[in-house]
């Protein structure tokens, strides 16, 4: 499938915008665990479990748009004309390394994206 240059630019911007949710998801995940660590001194296990579960659930909800952005970027990488955009490739490499932090599914997705970027 051959895409016009304006379509590639639009999809690249949408993909990068959606993958920013990945960074927000990581921040909210660690914020939830930090809140649980702070609440640990109180000794209430329900409060600690609540902070941990809220961090996990919020980060999983924020992963949905990031996954959509991932699949858009993967589709763009399959297009051979995307290699002309150096900034897009470096941004996608950054997000691929971020995907590696989400064990186990994100690790597979990040590795797949990195191999596709290195081949292209």
C-alpha cells in the first residue's frame, strides 16, 4: 500500500501523540507504587492494596491508546517511504525502548518494533 506524503506525516503525528500515553502510563504506574510505599508506614493493608491496584488499573487503561499508536507506527514502518523522516525514526526508536519496559507483552512489541526499525 503506497501512502501519500501528507498521509504519512498525519499518521506519524497521530501515532506519536498516542504513544505519549505510554510515557504517561509509566508515570502513573510508578506514582501508584510510590503512594503505596508512602502508605506502608500506616500499616493498613487495604490502603496499600488500593494504591497498588489503582496504579496498575490506570496504567492499563492508558495503554489502550498507546497500543493503537503502536500499530499505526508499525504500519508506517512497513511503508518504505517512511525512512525519509529521520525525526520519526528516532522518536519511534525512543518509544520502542519504552515498550520494552512493559513486561511481557510490551517487551515483545518493543523488540519487534526495534528489529523492524533496524531493518528499514
